[in-house]
C-alpha cells in the first residue's frame, strides 16, 4: 500500500514537472486576496463569454463561473494533472456554466470572448499578447493576474496588499 501511495505521488510530481517544462508555466492557484482584487477591477462588466487561458487547478475558473452565472466560462489547460483536477472539480461541484477544455491556449479559438483571463509568467504573456491581438474581437477585455501584457496599455491597474504586492491589469482591445 505504501508503494502504491509513493508511486502515485511520484507520478503526480512527474506530470506537473513535464507540464511546467513543456509550457514554462507552473500551475499556480490565484490567492483569495488577488481573486477579490480581480473581481473589484472588473466590477460593472457583464461578460457573456469568459475564457480563462491557462486554468490550472480550476479555482479561478470556478469563481468566475459562480460570479457570472449567466456567462459561459471556458477554462483551457494544457498540463494533464491540473486539467484533470479542474475537470473533476467541475463534474463533481459545478457550476453548470463552466466548461473545462484540454488544449494549448495559443491554439485556442477565443474569438467569442468578452473577457479573457490569464495568470501566466512573462515569457508566456509575450507569446499570448500577439495571439490576443489577433484572436479577440474588438472591445473584448483582458484581465491579467501579476504580469503585464507586453505591448498593451492597461485601462485599469490595481495592487493587492499581499507579500508580493501582486498586480492586476485590465486591458481593452
């Protein structure tokens, strides 16, 4: 039994490492304080379709779906273990307006998004910036946790009173 438990833990670690090496982005959950700040920054928006690009474990995607029950929320993740956890959470606990997809965000069609949400490291944000410019419809919003979107000018910026003084950026195409 101990061998099985150890094997499962090692397999989980390997899956996370492989995903991180492949994408350059580790699966990091959004803290409750940052999530609250993000919701404050987008107060007044009523998106009909939200894409979380790089959903990780699914905590933020679930919170977005609950915050906007009339919106379709699409969470896309390319790392196998975080995607599986995100999908399992959605199946077991909902909400029904959340759709979890396995896929590469740089190859995802998000042309229907009124709001795109991301929490990616700077190299990934650089890759995503051009993709958002080409793939989002005019007037769509982009909400970024922690890292600025290169080449874009935020319409709103906030700082969280946490250890890292985390930044939240809101952009409009």
